[in-house]
C-alpha cells in the first residue's frame, strides 16, 4: 500500500483522501485552515456528505488517515501527492490558478525523489504542463487525474466510479497511479495531460448543456400542451440519450457547472475558437433563472400592496448543504423587491449562512408558509414530498404553488386547492 499526501481538505481533497485510506493506503491530508484540521483530527466533517464521516473516523481509528497543518508536513515522505486545491473563477470566467502555483512552489523541493504529483482539481487544459515546468524536477512525474464526484454522492462516485481518467506524460507514470485504484472495478482510461484535463471540463459542460436543453424543452412543453416528464421518458429510453440529467429545474448551479462551463468557454476564446454553443448554454441558463423568477412574479396576487413568498429549498440541489452558485438563491434574488417579503426553509440551511437580509430563514416548513401568497419549491429535497400539503394549504393566504422541481402531482395539488405551476407540465 502506498504513502499518499493530499494537499487540501475541501470536498475533493477530503473525499479523495478518506476513500484512498479506505482502499488501504496510508494517507495524510494537509490544509492551511488550522480549525478545519483540528476538527478533522477529532473526526468532525465540515460539510454534509453521506458516508464520509464513517470513512474518516474509521481511517483515524486504524491510523491510516491523518490530518496535518501545511503541505510540507504531508508530502515529504509521500510517494504520491494529490493536489486538491481551490480553482476559483476570475471575473472574465477564466480560472484563478494562484492557489495551485503557491502550492506547487511550497512543495517542489520537498517531494521525495521520483515522487508522483497528481492533480485532482478541475483546471484549464495546459495546467499539468505548466506544473511540470514550474516544478523544475525531472524526477517527479506529473499526472492529471480529474475527479467526477457529485456532492451528496461523492463517496459512492469515488468507490464505484464510472471510469478513472489518468493523464500522463509517460505510460509508466500512469501505471503507477492506476495501481492506487487497483481495488476498484472500473475502466481506466490512460491519456495525455491535455485530454485528461479536457475530459473533465467537457463532461461538466456537456451535462450543463443537456440540462439547458431540457429546460428549454420544458418551456416549449408549457407553450404546446406537452408534458416534459413524458417527453424526457420518451427520449431517455434511447441509449444514445440516456435517462439521467433530464429533470428540468430552476436552472443549473453549484460550485462546478457554472465555473467549469465559463472556464471552458474562456479557454476556447483564448485559442481563437468561437464556441457559440457553450456560450449560448451559459446565457440560456441565466435566462432560464429569470424566466423561473418571472413565473413566480406572475403567480403572485397583483392586487395587494405586499406579498409573502415562502420558498422551500435554498441549496443548489438536494442532499447537500452547499449554497454556492445556487439557482434557488439566484431565482429569489430576482424576486426581491419592496412588494415581496421572502421566507425560506431548507433542511440544511440556517439564517446565519444565507447572508441575504431580504431572505428570512425559518427552521420549520409549516411556519415558513404561514400567510404566504405563494409557495415556491426550489430544491428537490425528497423530505418535501412527505410534508402535509393539506396542512400547508390551511396555513397559506393565497394558494399558489410554483414547483420548479416537479416534486408534486398537479391533480393532487389542485384537489387541495392550489393553483399549480410546474416546469413543463
Ligand atoms: C457535478 C458533476 O455531476 C460531477 O460529476 C463533477 O465531478 C462535479 O460537478 C465537479 O466538477 O466536481 P455537482 O456540482 O455536485 O457535480 O452537481 P450535480 O449533481 O451534477 O448537479 C448540478 C446542477 O444540475 C444542480 O443545480 C442540479 O440541481 C442540476 N440538475 C441536475 C438538474 O437541474 N436536473 C437534473 O436532472 C440533474
């Protein structure tokens, strides 16, 4: 089993390190955030991610998962060092690689002879080559090994992956990294650096485009009397299309799709390629968010001076506590005005983390809807389906239900007295 260092204890680093320890490797995860490292040493996970706590705590108990402050304390004895550092967007959509450059600078002299430096974070094509150049270490192999971990399903995605992509300069370097994953039963695709880097961006941009296409068709369904759920089922049976990522919503978001699609569009512009399809996808998603907000505005009673909007769901999708680039927040931002007051409920969100003064976060879904003029469903939490909608109807002032995730059945809601507005249904 290998000695592994993981630099960065965020979503990607923590999941990667913990799961590599589950595979039997000796893993040390480093971060510069002292309180985060201390909490992790006590087995406390800083975000919601199913199964991760159990894996981290069992790694700590069996002594093959450790947490340290500073990369230098992790990689000196590690044959493999994983870079799992933040790659935030710049204003123009390009990727800010400064965390990377600083990280590589810090460890370049510390890596043991013949070490392997593996990048897991999502970076623009060309980054592995520039890391190699910056390192100035002929003995150190640089690898691009992108992650395909969806929040809320990250442990599963790591331990039962659809594929592993290893971009390397030399096949023998790739073979050393492939060995780390030997226990996983999955195809391993070995490519050059540039292809591995582009695979990651392409996967996210393609999924974003698929969702935008579905959201556009949902709008067309509303205008033609078709039902998006029938349409997506009808196309999803075609194996060339596939049944997943066909649920319409308020727009796609999260910490990856918006950032990665903008980064890929920027890369294209940089090399003089007019990637209109991707640019349009990004713009259409913004328009879709605005269209969703307009749907709420239109459903609100127009003849009263102030209206209360109750919103269920604030995170960018169900199964996470992550609010980054949440379409729910984006939609609500468009309906903030002096006529509307907004109360929200989300199973994983409290008032102090939302930080939008106009959005008041309640901890009880029924209190949230009291005297509301509209209830908007923005995140597809399964928990919402088990709530008593008759009780909800009894508490609201005006029965408008805007269900941007198609969680409920129109007929059932109409029987309860709601005016029901779904997405493409
Ligand atoms: C995404 C990818 O799915 C992962 O494979 C990838 O590794 C990850 O980005 C990353 O780059 O790190 P994630 O951001 O966790 O994962 O979110 P997704 O589950 O893909 O959802 C993205 C957005 O699409 C959300 O706003 C979600 O609500 C929306 N969505 C998804 C829909 O509106 N409809 C669907 O049918 C599926």
